C-alpha cells in the first residue's frame, strides 16, 4: 500500500504558488520559473533569502526528527581534543566512544570542570567526559568545532556523534527544468503549507508591508501570514513531538481533547 502524499512543492511549484499569493506573474526561463513582472530583478534575487528565512525558521522551531543523525570519527591517542567540521553538525547532542565493541556514552561537562579535573596529558584511558570548547582559531570557527575529552585517549578509539544537521534547500533544484519540476525536499514535500506561509511573510517585507518584521503594517498582510504560519507550525511541532515520543506522557500520542488519564 502506498503512503498518502501531500501536494508537494517542487521549486517551480513553490515559485508559482508564491506568485499567485503575492499577485505576481511568472515566465519560464530554461524550464525554471521566474517572476516576470519584476523589472528590477530584486524579488527574483531574493528567492534564496526567502527560502533561507522559511526553511531555517521551520528547522529551528520544529527540531525535525530527520535532522537528527550521526557520524563517525576516530580519536587520536595522546590527543585530548577532537575537531569536527562545522558543516557536519549544527548541534552535537551526544558523543559515544567505542571501547572493545561497546558504545559508551560520554558525559557532557563544562570546559572549566574538564580542564581542572584533567589539566594535563598524564591521565590517559577511554574518554568518559567531553566539553565543547569553541571553534578553530585560524578561521574564527568557520572550519572546525573543537571538543575536549577526558581522560586523554590512550588509543585510537572510534567515536560516534549524534546531533542536528541542516537540510538541503529547495533552491538547489533551481538550476534546470528536470529538477525544478520533479524534485522536492523533506520540508517542501511534508510541510508545504508552513513553507509557503513563511515565505509569504518574507515577501510581504519586499512588498513594503513590514508588519511581519515588527514595523508598520497598514494592510495587515504580514500579520495575517505570520498567523497562518504559526497555525501550520503548531501542527508540525506536535507531529515532530509525536515522532520523537515527546508528546503526551512521553508517548507518540497527542494530548487527548476530552480526557487525560494518568499514564
């Protein structure tokens, strides 16, 4: 049996829907839709920013389950720090070290505690604690996030990090007709309502209706789209809580509307 699908938004579908709601016109350029009544080209240039605003806001507010994943690394014997590329994780949540085939979780502590308890390189063994200590100096944190470990690893232990990543943007499919008409992201497929509402909040700013940005809002358009976005996101956040068994009584069930028995 096939899984019921939403009316997913491809890149072209997103642009067409945005144009309809913002009272704009579109034209195909190489099979990819653009706003045609945008003589300055400013709104077309802002599409990547509109998607940034929409997709990043949804990901940050909903903490989507698919954003939680893992990646493997190898520690260096005699080195009490681990550098991971900033592109690997937005948030590193848990670290697990593999000791003789067993995954052992490391306890997060403050860097001050770790540097006082394990101040030098003398105490070595399987790491038990970790602390995030910052980014790399050479590129001001653009390249690496650095974690300190304690005790100092006495072997090249495999280590697994579980954490939050960022999803690819729908804008990646704006290069050619095949991608622009047939490909989707997780957000554009499973929560197109929230995506479109968030993008319209951004577009109202371009159209000089600044209510969504906390300024004067004569027409009320920005406030209306903010309300529509929040309504859509309330459902998204509930679904994500259910997926992660963080809903009612730490279960996958939503709050009961008529009765809330003890569980």
